């Protein structure tokens, strides 16, 4: 009897389904989910916590003398932290991911999607709202406006300030 491997999980599809369900449930569901995401642990945070815990537990036998169990736990914790430091991913993060934990990027993707759904960014300036001084001078030389005067134009520094405030 052969065991068939599980198909890879499509995380983007899972995110689309989650956002779709929340959209149907309305604005209160978006706010609730954003609150949940604020407290969700990432795989990276779990790796660091587990490695720290292994180091602490490994030090317990060191009260009398460091035995092979203590040395093994400390070595495993150190190797895990070193792998995470070098690769930005570790075997332990993969284990937590298989158990259902998500990376910081995956959580942030959902957070941004929910904020877009809620309308947090609709009033932020885009490139079409930022006044382009070079384009204005080129068009002035050609005898016409560089942008539609009916559009509200924003200084690039002000636009950046607004965007940073709203995306925090």
C-alpha cells in the first residue's frame, strides 16, 4: 500500500476564502478579525520562544553539572536559532507551519486585505494625486497643463505622510 503525499496547501486560496467569508459577515467581522490578528503568533515568534524554552530547560540540569541531555537541548536550541538567523526560516518554523501557524508575512497579507476591504485606504493619495513638477514644466513648455486641474493634487511628502499614518 502506497501513501499518497498531501497536495501542497494553497495559502493564497485560503486567504481569499477567509477574506470572502469576512466580507459577507460585514464590518464588525473585519474589526473582530483584525483584533484576532493582532494577537496571532507567527512561526518566527514561535521558533524564538521554543528555542529560548529549550535553552532554559537545558540549563536546569546544569545546576549540578551539564549532562548529555542538557547539552543536547542547548545545542538544539542554539542550532535552531543559528539556522533561523542565517536562513530566516528554520525546520522548527516548518513544523509550526504544518501545525497551522502562519508566518508574519501571511498574517500581514490578511491584515492589509482586511483593511482594504474595510476601506481604510480609499482616501489615500495615489500617484495620480501627486503633483509631478517635472511633468508640469514639460507640459508648460508645450503649452498645456501637465495634469487635470480638476483633480486634487497632493505634495509627495504629504502623500507619503498620509500613507504611512494609514498603513500602520
